[in-house]
C-alpha cells in the first residue's frame, strides 16, 4: 500500500464523498416517504394506487420497505463514519464532517419514522366521514417538502450560505401547524362527533411539525460542519412574519364553509 500523502488524501476524499452519497440517498428516501405518507390522506392518490384496501395496503408496504432501507442506511453511515474516524484520524473540518454526518443520518432516520407515523394516521382515517377536510395537510406537506429539498441541497453542497433559507422554512411550517390546530379546534367544537377523527388528524399534523424541527437540526449541524461555529440566524424579518400571518389567515378562510353552522 502506498504511503504517498497525495494518494492517502485522494482516498480519504473519496471516502468522504461515499459518506455524503449515503446521506443524499437517505434524503431521497425521506422525500419519497413524506410524499407517500401525506398521500394516505388523499382519496385521489389512493385511487391512483388501485383504490380501496388494496391501494392503501400497497402504499403502506412501500413505506415499510423504505423505512427498512432507511434504517439500514443509517446503520451503514454510523459504522462507516466511526471506522473512517478511527482509521484516518482526521483533524479540524474533516473531523467535523464525519461527526455531523452521523448526526444527519440519525436525524434523517427519525424523519423517516415520523413519516411512517403520519401514514399510520392516514390509514386509520381512510373511512372517516371528514376525510375531505383532512386534505388540508397537503399545504403543510408542501412546506415540509420544500424545507426537505433545501436540506438535501445543503447536504449536497455543505454550503453554509444555503442554511438560512432552509432553516427559515421551519417558521412557516410552525405557522401552518398552529393555524390548523386552531381551525380544527373550532371544527371539533361545532361538530363534536368529529373529535376522534380530528384528534388522529392533528396527531399527523404534529408529526409534520416535529419533522420540521428535525430538518432544522440537520441544517444547524451542516452549518457547524462548514463553518466550525454554531448556527446563529438573524432576527426574523418582517417579510417572514407577514408570510406566517398569511398562512394562518389562509387556513382560517379555507375552513370557513366547513365550520359554518
């Protein structure tokens, strides 16, 4: 085996690239999980899968297979990173990269678990008479999917300048979560018979909100790996405040008809 420093450095770079490729693969699987999980709330999507019990069973089977793949990838990342640190004994940024990669893989695995929980709630509400109202989770999904895509881009480039934009998406997810909680609290008050179904739905909404928190932790970790310092976002700008207010107002108006006496 060659002891040439250039050869060793080149091999180490290839190993770091392999580690990053595994993280990107996890991100891609999580994106598929999020789409599939929230689609369980949509009667239209279920019909595209074949409809009825068979369609839902196929969706849940696919989700279970991806969850297994995510768990296996997370384990591979952990083992690969530990071996890399032990054998190469990296310093400074390279060591941060390895440590952060382990944290990112753990967070992606947790996001996958949240997606599986969301899908379970969607399946349990398959025959709810209020299923049409639960389609509102798609707006929350869109924001979460955009944040996830931003996080994947951060993983691809390990560029701290991308971190703030992805991090701020969590504010929008929180605003939509809070608006849904308020709207469906009113919905339950006017339609007490809906309580059991709405509680399941809001549980799924909460999982999306937690998912956003996990993605935010990935952004913060990637920023630390790139810059060597804790991520410190600037104060919330007025534009972001207005965006959150618009999101909340939009949800209130979207349920006005359903909650009307």
